C-alpha cells in the first residue's frame, strides 16, 4: 500500500468533483432541500381533525358536548348536518373524517338512566389518523363526563371525597412537549445521509468504466485498496459537510434540543458516512454503468431506509421476521444513535450496541468492496 | 524463437467472448528493442492480444512472459515494467495535461525531480510544451494521443503496448509520434503496437498479420513482401472500378485490389499476362492508360494472404 498513490487518487478525484460544479451543487444542496421537505412534511401530530356534527337534540347539554370538542383544539367542526344521509355524504366527499351523532333523547336518557348515548363515526381509510383521533375523542368525552359529574355532586352539595380515586400524574421524559418533530427530525438526518451518501459514491467507479479511463488505470500497479481509499476520501469530506448542514438545520432551524456531546455526534456521524459511502462504492464496483449504479443505489437504500430504519414506523411494532430483517438496515443504528444523542444526551457507552453495529457494517462492506474491485476488463 | 532473450513472449494464447473466438492459439516472441506490429482488419483480435499482454484481460489458454515475468501469475509485478495505451483515450479529459502527467507519475512512484525533467523533455518532443495547463478534453485528437504517450512514458517502461495509437491523428502528430518511438527503440524499450495504417506497418521491425484471431504471417515487412506469390501490376485508367470488374475472372489473375485511381492486379506471370490484360480491357471498352509492374506493399501482401487463392 502506498500513501502517495492514495493521495494522488484522492487529489485526482477531488479535482474532478471540483471541475463539475453542477454535481457538486447537487451533492451539497440536495440534503438541505430534502431536510426542508422531510422535516416539514413528515409529522405524526394530528391537529384540527375535521369533524361533522349531527345534533338531533340541539339542547343545552348536547351543545355543551360539541363545545368541548371544539375547545380541545384537536378537532375542527366543519359542518352541522341534519340527517344520517348528509353524514354519509359528507364522509364520502371526505369533507370530514368523523361525525359526532347526538340522539334526540340524549338529555332525557342522561336524566333517567344516568347514561347519555353518544355516537362517533370515523372514516378509517387512514387507520393511523383514525386511531389518534379516536384517542382524542375519548379524552374529550372523559372531560364531558367529568363536567357532568362535577355538576351533579355540586348540585347535591357533596364535596368530592377523593376516596377510591386514582390520580394519574403523567410525566414524559426526553421530549417533554411530546413534539413528534423532535423525534422525527434526527431520523430524517439519518435517512438523508443514507440516501445521499450512497448516491455520491455510486458513480465514481462506474464513471471511469464508462469514460474508458479505467482501462488505463488498471494497467498500472495501483492496488484495489488504494483505489477504494483514494476514491472514498474526497466524498468523505463532502459527506461530512452534508451532515453538518443537516445537523445544524435540525438544531437551529427546527429547534430540536441537542443534549449530547459534539464529540459523540461527530464520531458516530463520521462512522455512518463511511458505511453509506462504502455501500455506494460497492455498488459502483459491481455495476459498471453510471445509470445502473445510481438506480441500484437508490433502490437498495430508499425502501429499506424509509420503511425499516424506524425513523417513522416504530421497529418494535413490526412482526418478528421484519424486525429481524431490519437488523440489516444500517440506517436504523444511526437513527437510534442520533435520537439518543439529541434527546437523551447519551454517550458512546450507552450507545455501544448500535455503534458496534455500524462498525461491523463498515468493516464488512469495505472488505467486500476491496475484494469486488477487479483490475480486469472481464 | 529466441525465447531466452525475448522481452515479450506469447505462447498459445486463446480467448473467446461467448461464441466468438477472438484470439486463437497466438504465439510470438519479441526481442528487446524491437518495434513489433499487429496488423489486421477490425475484429482480427489485435486489441484482445494487447489487453492480455497488458494484464487487464486474462487469456483462456496460453502463457505470457514479460521480461521473464509470468503475467498470468504475477500481473501486478509485470505492470511495474510496462505501459499500456488503450485504443480509446484513457486519460482524464477534465484534468489538464500537467495534472494527468502528475497523476500517472505518482502512480508509478516517479520522484519529483525525475518527473519534472522527463515531462519537460517528453512534452517538448511531442510538441505539447505550451499546453501544460490545457484540459486534456480540449486537445485535438493527435495531441490527445501524444499526451497518452507522454503519460505512458513518464516512468521509463521496459515494454510499451500501444493499441492503434495513431488512428485519427494528423500527419504532423504522427511524425512526432514515430520520432519518439524510434528514440525509445534506441534506448532499448520494446514496443508492440497495432495499426490499421499500412505505411506505419512498414516501419515496424516485424509484423504479425492477423485475421479472425489467428496469425496468418509473421516476418519483417520486406520478407513478407518477397514471400508474396506472383507479380504485381498497377493498372490505371479513368474508371478504376470498371477496370477491376472487367479483370475479375481473367486468366492468370490471382488477386485484385482497388487503390485509389489504380487497380493492383496480382498475376502468375507479369511478362505473359500484361499484353493479355491490355487486349481484354480494350475489348470490354475499358482501355487502360497504363499497365506497369510495381513492388508490393503490405496491403497487397495482406490481400494476397486473405483473398481468393491465398495459401491456407
């Protein structure tokens, strides 16, 4: 191995990147654009769920129920309807995803039996939103019940005893405001680096085969390891700049609290960049055309990364075989690391598992890539 | 074959690509300081042979020795001593002349002082002295090929492999190119090149005439021409194609080759056939301006070898 040859290769690659300002601009601006799109586009918080009301009674009690729904902030009443047919039409047109139906004898039943029947219909096409909205609705109804309870006891001059009442004091750690953005943005950074990194290197070797420069290069005494090291070095620098852009945007633009140490962040990010660049390089070595390599890189990184990295879809909720499969999806380790470093302030010791996962990945992929590079045309 | 002292030995090389047998049982030995030419039509196997010698393509069968190094067993050691210039321009078009030279000098670990001296000398010889800062992609075809040669020679190789180095190169650059090659031969560098230009083939020390992957003849240009059967007549006239067509089945004619405004006619006996041909042409309305005996060129040898009636 010759350090001079590695540096000569790296310098050559650097010159070529520098002389191709369009690709350089894409390499540097793409992550920022994706950061904005994914950062704003992906949110699990659901607010102002559009709701219709079919109030058959229209009494003081029934209006109080509707007001509770509005006051909660989770729902927005889009229409007051007057028939069951109107309800189903509104759901069909998707002008609301749920309808509150209050029966005509709501107050009477409440007074006579102590239970007021209330119906909520949901359009469950989007199960995730429906689940969350149903949770919100139950919370609202609990408040309505509590109101009635308080009024009933007050009317009879009974003071609440507190006997037999369990008082839950919820306390949430690490993301006190329950902002889903804080949870998602670090994952978005990992996803972007995984996609962009593999794209960066997927072209380097394929380009040389296509342009005919590889035939001359492989006739020299350069070794496969030197070619790999020389080619990864410049893209490592670009990868670090991309990562810095994304992380700074996460902290200063999206306001995600950063509680960890910069050292842990830098070290783990550098490790992850090595892994993603090595994946792209391996693809570039195997697929000798630029278009093919770039598409394979997209295919190999896009789906597993978005679906199985755990950045939006929680891995613990997946069936066992898929969960097992996700162990192969290297971005999941970095998603875990970034979330922990950002929100919990974890250090390397706490993160030893995912860090070792990435180290193992880096070693195996680099070894495969160095072996896969043949100084042969056949 | 002078194997003990040979710089390059190819022994029984064969290589197929799927159903195509690109190279079949090719053997030759090249002495140090020789300029050895591979000549043949497209698809004859020239590029495949050079790639195998350069260690970038492995033969299916056969042995290659380069300065005594077994190329199949130790391709990387052999690569230290050879330079290979592919047919397609293999340098970086988005890098300048000087940057390309620097890159290849560093890959071969040429010390800085030697690199500067050699590159100045080679660039001057190639007429590229003023173009150090120009991007390789902005050079003319001839200048690109000369830059390729400069990069190939920056580390003093013992064997130089050139695949059609002067195809598409202007006459002035070709002259520069050959001047450098002759200079190298003086310093003992062994050169193997493929060419489609017959005038270049005649400048080689020895030639291998290739057809369909096989060597059909291998000798010095002079001896190849002597070995050609029969005699050669140049027939000229206003309609060379008509002349050729009129002579196709004339008695005693062994081969025909259209060469610009003349037709080269290979005959078994020049003295006997000259008046016969003149009479035949006159009777078909293609009266020739002139019929003269000429010395054969490599092209004629080639056609004689491959055309109808050629020795199998």
